[in-house]
C-alpha cells in the first residue's frame, strides 16, 4: 500500500514538473511572438509616418474622409 502511494506521488510530481516545463517553454515562445508583433507594429507606424511626411495633403484627405464615413455610420445607427 505504501509502495503504491509512493509511486503515485512520484508520478504526480513528475507530471507537475513536466507541466511546469511545458508552461515555461510556451511562455518563452509567446514572449518571442509578442516581440515580433511589436517590431512589426513599430515598422508599420514608421512607414505610415514616412508616407504622411511625403504626402501630407493626401494623408489629410484620407483621414478626413475616414472620419466623415465613421461619423455617418455612427449617426445612421442612432436613427
């Protein structure tokens, strides 16, 4: 009986250790993915900033049109 209990405790400890190891690996992989996404976001923002500097009037026009469309959609849903 004691031998069975000891084996069960050892198996549970091994399972817990394996679970923690898997969790640590997943956290590391998740952290890398977050870093990649943040880098892509920064690149996108830099690209948008460069485009705005190159074509400020067109950028203003697009922003104005997008704001107008959003306002129309918002007002249309209130009726």
